[in-house]
């Protein structure tokens, strides 16, 4: 029986020790609350179940006093949990700083992003340049304007192509050297002509006892109708075919052929008046100069090496007169041009390129010219003299030019440039005058669109 009580006592002690160990678990439970403030309320609620254990623990005191000490020690660890709970708040707040520091690495991504964009553009540029290199042929259609194209009419011409030296006639040296076998005059010539015998011929022998023929000139001595016509821009168009033959990096080499058209039109109506002179030329007594104009309305014109009526080649006297000249000049031409030559082109970028070209230039000129002139001397108006003609000729020369090209894509371009061209001078006889079209220093400015294929 005594052994039975001992065994029961040992069991009770063991049970009390187990309860003490169960109460000791409260401390770890309270420490879990530390990572978050929100857990504080549940942590306090755990205290109530922990204290409730006190009643069974006190009941164990009767069998053995040794259990009391461990039971009382459990309270201290339970209350001590408060301090660790409060200390956890600092580490929790401290997380803010690391969170803010993340911004710098995030912004740092911009630079790599820009580098990726640059690399992407570079790849695209290379691809488009490669596409440009694949297109060997190009056709360009351009509108263009021609500048520095000049025209003028020369003086009236004799049948031998010599220029009139007066407004209404000429007195020039002939093939004999103007020798006068009679010794009457310093010299005589058959190379002379005049427009109006009624006004210009005076048979009354007013000068030195000899009859005279008068020639009219302005005091300035100039022919107002030999001035250059106004140089206005001349519109046209051009079609160019270019074939690339060789590529070296961004350099393209090839040949181009072009056909173009330019419409040229110049005209002028003007009058000039002022003081002038009548120069008198003597002729032999008992002779009568031919009438002018003749029955066909043509003025009398002596020849350089052909026998004809002779007069003195020296001015016997000059008389001041009032002179007025009115007239019109007009020159129209269709210029059909062709050129052929090499070119070199430099690709500056995927969008821009420049090129230079030069070579042979040929032009067909279809010209039409006309003029008219009316002279009035001392209130007496002569007949109007005029000329009109059409002609065609081929001119040969050279050209050099440069263009700037903007690539819309690898197929289409917009191009603009300038070209210098030398085709010389086109000449056309227009009745008693000669018209000239100066194409020796023409400049053409163009803008157009190109298609590559």
C-alpha cells in the first residue's frame, strides 16, 4: 500500500512538471508576435489562457511543494515578452530605406535602353543602305529652269554678209580698194546701199558742186536694235536614266543618259529717238543712182566684188537732224537636248546622297525669229523693213552638274540640283539681220522625283 502511494506521488510530480513545461511554451508564442505590430492584440489574448492554467497548477501544490517554484518562474518569462515585442518595431521601419534605394537602379536602366534604340537604328540604316545598293537602275523625271540663255539680233547685213554702218544704208570698202582712176574723189566704192532714194538722194549738187546721197545715224553711232534681249528663265523638263556599275562602301559609280526639252521665248518692242546726223557722200555729175526700194519693194544693195553704181567713200559733210527708230524683235526656239556621261554618287546617310556628273551634250534647236524697223528722219517716215525666218541646227558641247538626293525609301527619291552646259552659239539669218542664241554658258536648275529598280 505504501508503494502504491509512492507511485501515485511520482505520477503527480511528473504531471506537475509537464504542466510547467506547457506553461513555458508561452514565451516562444509571444516572441512570434514581434515581426508585425498587428499581431499585438492576438498576443495579449494568449495571456488569458496562460493564466487560466494557474488553477490546476495550484491544485498540484498539495501533493508536493517542489512544484511551486517552477510554476512561479513561468510568470516572469511570460511578462518579459513585452520588451522583445517593442524592439521589433525598429527593424520593421528600417525597411523603408532599402525600398527607396531601389529607385536608382531602376533609373539606371534608361542608358541601356537608349543604347538599344541606337543599335536598332543602326541596324535599320544598314539594312536600308543594303536595299539601296540592290537597286542598280534609276529613272528621274525633273522640272527645270534655264538661266543665262541670251539672244540678240545683229545689224542689218549686206548681200555679202557685212553689217550696215548706218540706220538706212551702208558705205563700205569694195574689192578694188576704193581706187578712183579719175582722181576726182579720195576714193570710190561700189559696195554701198540705201533704203529710201526719195529722201536720201539729192541731185542738186549742194556739196562741192556734186550731188549727194545721205546716210542717217544717231549721235551715239549705235544701232538700238542690236542690244541683247532680256534674259528670262526658260521652263523645261528632263528625263534621266542612270545605271550603277560599281559600288565601294558608300560610293556609287555609273553612267547616265538624259533627254530634255526647254522652251525659249524672247521678244521686245521698243523705240529710240534723239539727235542724229545726215552724212553726205558725193557721186559723179551726170549719173543717177538706182531707185530704192525697187519695184519689188527691196532696197538697193551694192556688192563687194560686183560692178555697180559708184559713189565717194568719204563723208563730204554732216547735217544735224532729229531721228526716231521704232521696231520689234522676237525669238522663239524649242531646244531638244541630250546628254551622256559618267557619274559618281556618295551616300551620306540612309536618307541623303550627293552626286556629280559630266560628259557630252547635244542639242537640236528649232528656231523662229522676226524683226521690224521703221525710221523717221526730220518728220519723214521711211518704209518699214522687216525679216522673218525659221531654221534648225544641231549643236555639240559638254556639261557638268551636281545633285542632292533625299531617299524617301529604298525605291523612291526626291532630287534637286544644278547643271552648267556649253553648247556654243546658234545663228539664224532673219532677212537682212542675223539672230543669235547664246547657249555657251547656260545654267539649268532642276527638281524632280526618282524611282529605283
